[in-house]
C-alpha cells in the first residue's frame, strides 16, 4: 500500500509462499488499490471497480491460471495475455495480470513472458504467485521483486475460521491440522476429522498391539480411495509429529502440552507418549512417509501400502516377540 501511495510500485512481483497464506488476496488487494475509484491509492471494496475486481470481471485485471484439463499454462495463453497488457486500460488506471500458479507455466511460456518483464508498458503490473520460486526460470525470478509469504500462525487460522461460523473448539483442531494454510483448513470438515482420527487411532493401536486387526480393517476400507488414504496418512504424520514432541518430554506431560488435536484422540496419544521412545516414533514417521510416497509416486495400491507401513512400524514389536519365543524354547 505504501508503494501504491508513493507511486513506487515495481512492474513485476513474485509472491512465494505455501498455499492458502494470502498471496492471491494480496495481489487482488493491490489490483484494487491501483484501480479504486474512491480512495485513489487504497482499496475501498465498495466502488464499482473494486467490486468488479472481487468478482473477477474487471476488464483491466486478468487472472492467468491453469486451463482445465491442462498440466501446464501454454505459451499461447501467455502470448495472448502479453498482447492484452499492451492495450491501454479500458476502465481503470492500471492493467494488472496475476499469474497463479506461475510455476505451472511451460518453459516456452515462461520465456515468452521475459520480454514483458524486461520491457514493461507503463501502467501495467504483473504478479506471479508460486509455492516454490525455484520452479521458475532464473531469468524470470531475477526480473521480479520478491516477497516471501510465511505460514499463518494457529491463532490467526482459528480467528478466521471462527469468523466463518465454525465453533472455537473445532477451529482449534482444524488449525492444528492446517499447517498455517487457510486452503488446507478449508479442506477439513468436522465429519472428516472424526472419521480420519478414528482411522489414525486404529493404525496407532495396530502398530503397538499384538493383534493389528483394526489397523488392517482401516487398510481394507481405504483400498479404493487413494485421496482419502493419503489424507489419513498425512493426518497420521501430523499426529506422529505431536507424539514425537510428547515423547521428548520424557513422560513429564502436562495439560498445557496436549494440543487440541491430541485431546481429540481420547487420551490415546498421551498413553503412547509415555510407553514408547522418540526413536520408535521417528521410525513410524519414516514408515508413513514411505507409504505416502509409494501411493503418490509409484501408484501403489493403498491397502498394500498401509499393510507394508504397518509391518515396518511393528518391526521392533515382532522382533521382541521372536526373542521371547526363542527364549521360551
């Protein structure tokens, strides 16, 4: 806003940060400030121009996104947007092009953008949004002013969720799962959390008990739903991270140490925290990472991936049982 007010806006910005932390919102706010009819150098959110930008119908503000059914933003889209940028504004004071996600441009498309970045038309501005700036060509990155967006803290996520009408207790749990991303937070519902935590609890029980029947039932249930299986395993990794923290406290666990997520596991997480070791938890985390990788990259059947994960997680338990049987002989 200071840059807009002092007429010191860079012609191109590179916004880098995790999904759901405000990159697109900030780019939109800048476009509104550049074209607001009432305030001149700020966004009123009430004038015709601001409302059109919010609805994405303003003729001088364009969003260049991944076309449906495409894996990359093609060069034709970038060339067309470049031609559009060269035309004088139709209604507003500035032309604004927002590319999201910029790292999904094909290499020819990114190269086609270089001339625009090198020779910008006065009154035109570009915002490139990405989660990983290193995915962009160095020549593109070097011609943009970079701004790094950090993950939101849990209290901010809770406040935003409560504003949306979610109960505070549920908002705290969702925030602990969101990893500082409102986009990730929006992917959770109360019903999904309950079902996934039940599955996570069964897997943890199966990893620690002699009979892993409940965990194997979870594997069978998830065998035909890859996305839900990945969601459960990613939640399991978050839970194991919490478990690793609790175990590092060497049994001295107070109520303040138990997160809202841990409380939703009905005390099981605390019990695991006092009966295992940090090394064992780290091995569990490695097993879950491997299972997720097998499903995502190797297209492994989810049931087989979870069963293999359980074997790795139960390795030390099976080893102890074998030694017991040997000793009994």
